[in-house]
């Protein structure tokens, strides 16, 4: 019999009392999505990071057919311990977590509700719920598709961050633009020519429209590109975060009147779109069919527009896929409770 507690609770029991694990391979972009979903569920999750050794980390999840057994001990030399008591809610992401999520239902006796974020590349029936972007094209009864990535942004969090980081940007003009710069990854390239062009466009905005720039490069931007950026904006009302101290990312989003964002990160674009502010996308070299479908859908929905060097004004309903997914998990959990109560 499927259950959420050691003895079946009434259907009216508060779902806020659920125990929750967030299980990832430690990649920040994936972990943020799982944490955001757990928080939207009202849970304070226990974070578990797995570290599977070679050659298993390179193998597709579909080939890892041997189920694991409890107690698991530590997964890899840097992995956390996974052992009972198992949680009520398991939210996982990353290839290394797929076999664990697949086997959790058996280990927990059907007690744990399993959610896998991103396409697991194995039979969807192995999970209670899969949450994956529309552009992945995975469809099944237990697959919930999202327009963008899940995240931790809420209106309250942005407001608090804006107040906290206001002193950092107080020297800038009142009209402020958040500039979020990614860089090279498996499918995109941030070239020196591209960075030179983007820096020139940003400098013109400052001079011609009197805006202030709140800029954050990433580790993927690269030292050469960051040097081009800093030289091109030198002496202008622009604050470029150097990676030291408290990350002002949420504060930038909260304080911005508009956002300029490179298109190499679904997470970064989705978080920008959670603000309801105009999101201008800088296209890098390269790309993939999945990214093209994502950007086409965001533009078709009126959420983003390509960055042409000019700032445009438009409105849309802020993206809030995380809370929509949380509501669906609650619905399914209540249905399970009702069926077993």
C-alpha cells in the first residue's frame, strides 16, 4: 500500500510537515532548481550530494540497471550518506541521481514521492513525477513540462535583496540595467569580438540614455572577455561585480528597470523572466536545437526580445513555473493520501 507516513494519515493532514531531501550531483544550476521547488512546497530540505566514481559517472542512467541497496553509506569519496529513514518527498536532478530516484520507491516501500527534475533519459514510469522544460520534448502522464527552468526567485526575495544591496548601487543613476553575462559552454561561445560589440552597445546606452549598469560576469565569461568589458566601461556609471563578497545577483534583479542577459543559460533567462521586467537576450555564437526551441517559445510568449543595442519597454506576466509545479505536486500528494486514507 502506498503511503506518506509510517501509518496512513488523514487526507486533511498538512503537507507542510513533509520531510524532504534535495539530491543532486552538486551542480549549482541543478541544485538551485531543486531547492526552489522544495521551498515552494514549504519544506526545509536536507541537501544530499552524490559523487559517483569512475567509470559509473560517465554511463547513461539507462545502463545502470542494478538497484542499490540500503543502507547506501557514502556515494563516492565526496558524496553524502544516503540511508533510512527515507524522506516523504525526494527531489533530485542530475544524471548521477537518476538510478537513485528510480530505486527509491522500492526502498521506501512506496512511501517516498519521487520527483526528478530534467529529462532522466529512462522510462518515465520509474518516477512519480518528472519536471522538464518544454523544449526537451519529453511527454508522458507523469511528466510536467515547464516554459523555463525552476528557481528560487520570489517577489519577497527580490524586494529584500533590493533593499539589502541598494547601498552598493546608490552611486548609479536612478534608471538601472542589470547585465547578466555568461560565456562558453558545451554549445555556446563568447568570443572577444562578441564581447567587444556588447560592451560598446552598453557604453552607448549609458552615454545616450543616462542609465546605470549593474553587471555580473560568470566564471564562464573568461579573463580576456572580462578585461574587454572592464576596459570598455571604465569611467562610466557601471558596477561590475568582481566575484568577491556577497553575491548581489538577486539584488540586481530586484533593483533593475530592465535586464540584458546572454542566452547561454536557461536558468539565467528564466530567473530574469521571473521578475516581469523587460528581458533583452544577447545571442552568443553556436547553440543547439533545444536552446533555439526555448528562446523561440520565450519570444513567442512575449517574455523576451533580442538585444539590438536599444532598450525596449513591454510587459508580461512574470514567469512562476516553480510554484505551478509545487501546486501540482501538492495535488498529486493529496490524491495519494485520499486514495490510501
